C-alpha cells in the first residue's frame, strides 16, 4: 500500500524499506532489519493473485474497517458494479504502452537468470526507471512511440535468445507489435472497451459500461448471470414531467424480439444490434 500511495517502483520501495525510518515504523520492523530484495514484491503480488487470496484478504480488511466504523454498508448498487475487478489509473495510450514495457522489464528482472545489462542503458533508465507520467500532451509523442516500440522489440528478441522453453509471466507476451489507430480497418484499429487492456499490472481489468438496458439481457443470455439493481434514471422530458410514455412504460421481450407499448400494441419489427460510432457505447437495437 505504501508503494502504491507513493508511486514507487519495486526497486524504490525496497530501498525505502532499507533507508526510511517511517517505513520501518509502519511495517513494525526492527531498526536493524536488513530489508529485502526488490524481486520479493513481484513474487508477493504473483502469490496474492493465485486463487482467491486477494479476495480473502480484502474481505478481512473490510471486516476490520466495518468493526471500527470506518466503512458503511451501501443501500444501492449500480448494475455494473456487482464485481469490481480493479482500481487502476487512467493513463493515456502512450503512457499505457510505455508502462507496459516497464512492467515487462520488472517481471523479466525477477524471473530471468540472464541479466539485462546488454539491453539497459542510460536512456532506458530514464524511460523506465519510475512509473510513467507523461500527461495528455507530451513532447514529441511520435518519437516516444517509436522509441518505446523499438525497446519492446529489443526486449522480445532478448527473450527469444535466452528464454527458450521458459514460460514468462502475464506481463511478457510475445506477439506482433503494431500501433493501433482509431478508425483503421483491417483489424488494426482500437479494440472495444470490453477487450482493450487498461493496465499492464492487471491484464484482466476492463473498463465497464453502465446504465444500458441491453446488459440485463446479455448477462442472462451469454453468461447465465442475473444482473439486478437500479438502472440510470430516465432523462427524457416525458419522464421528468410525467407526460406521455417514457422508456420504463414499455415492456421489452428479448427472447421474442418484441416491444409492447402501454396500450398493448406489439412492435412489428426488430433490427440490430448495430455497432455505434463510439467504441464505448452499447450496441443499438431498433424496434418499430
């Protein structure tokens, strides 16, 4: 937690444990404790990710916080929050790619018997020596993209030479490297939010969409999961002024692909789902 709050790399966190007295007090360590090697942190995170260890630890922490009166029960829950998979920073695409290379280097350094001295130089130290913070308008973005891509290629080539038969961790995956461009055809465009990686440290984390009615039907049909909870309020004028018919006044039967209005009329057509122009928007279904 201290490492996360202060934005420290594994090496910086291990050095802080050895040198900072406030870290030692927080961790109830003796003042003459020699500390630990930075690779211990990566191994700890890997063990924590096995099975449901992280969930059990979180449940225990929440129970203690509730006993202390620091956490209260929520009375309502959004339909997209039945499971919170990750709490990650929202980086730009360039930050995400650069941080992915840094995460891979951290993983390889803890697993590989071959040193990375032939790869790492002063430039690599500046680019990957600490968590990446470039902002929305970094200087020379094209140069940064090309440099990061070249570094990733060199890293993969190094692993091909020295890692034959070795199974690397989730942060190192060999594949074809390419810079995805929004709106590009042929499979190289930006993936939808349901498949796009948002953190190199939690490869299963995805951004969620909420407030869309099709999620209720999709969860039951594709995953046999019943999603319950309050939907986002209806923003239409009819709903606000209680005049005419609003969305909630219609009955939608996804199995029969029919919509029934409050007066009993059944729709004559069902079209879709159609993809929308925004990669984060839900598919569009039209019933007439």
